């Protein structure tokens, strides 16, 4: 007998196929925006701000050389002095979520905790993307609508 | 004593015909489980394992995580 100790969480986090009523539904990793700007701890805020704002973003994820999330620069931190180093300006250790969490659970959690955005990372902390609450809520709404329409269609048949 | 294995070995054993057993409650199994897994919740494992599992094939058990 063998013990897969890391379990279902490890399997789903790796994006491997699954079966069941939730299988195939969108997850945090599917909806997270992969084009979020990133910066390094030793960069100056001036250069980072320019890069972030020119892309139309109001957030930047601070990562190390292995792409592990170290912190976040939100609007407030992006207002820091241009000469400040990212390491000193960032908000360290943001809450992160794993890519396999179903999107409806993310939408509910983000709404309940008033989280406008959250980095999505692998179990070893590497950045996958950033999940915006608006995106999570929109996709959840679309899912509910599709399920409702499917149910109506089935009832009519 | 079961031998602890990782995801890669799970995939290899699955391809070789191993039986995969989820020991979580049935509601969690219904929501999502590994492909081809059998639901055998912990409280039923002793009474049902003999009837539901093939003793000639390897068995992999799993729950949600290692916690």
C-alpha cells in the first residue's frame, strides 16, 4: 500500500485532471491575470512606477530571482518617493492563494474580506498571476447564469 | 505501514493499474477526486476494503493534504 501524503491538494495544484461535480470549473489560476507587472527588491520606486502606470496597472508584485512573491506595491506604496528602494516601500508578505481554488470560493472570500486583489502562487510561492476581485465576481456570475440557463433548458425538455 | 510517495510516482503507479482510494467523506469525493479513484472513507475502510479492492493490485490512498 502507498500513501500519497501530499494528497488531493497537491494533485489539483499541479493542474492535473480530476473528476467530480467541480472538475472543469474555472479556478483562481485560470482567471488570474498573468500580465501583472513585477519588480525586484533592489529596484528604485521611480522606475517601477513608470513601468506600472504605463501599463495601466495600479499594482505591482515584488518577486525574487526565483519568481517567489516577496511583497506587493499597491496604489499607496506606488506613491512612495522615487528614490526609495522597493524593498523598503513594499507591503511585505501579502496573503496568497493557490491556483486550484474554485473561482466561486475566491469571489466569496475576497468579497467577505474586502480584498480587491490577491497574488496567486504555486505551493512553493512562485507567482502565477494576480486575481482581481472584479474578475472573480464576473466569472462567478457568468457561471451561475450558465448553470441557471442549463437548468431552465433541462426543465423545459 | 504504507510507503509515502509523491505525485510523479502516483502517476506512474496509476498508469500501471494501481487502485486509487480517497479516504475523505463522500461529499468531498463527489465534488472532486483523482481520475478513477474509489471513495472509501476512513470510517468504512476496515469493513469495506476487502470487498471493494483487488488484493492483487497496488493501492494508493490519499486525503486532502499532509496536515
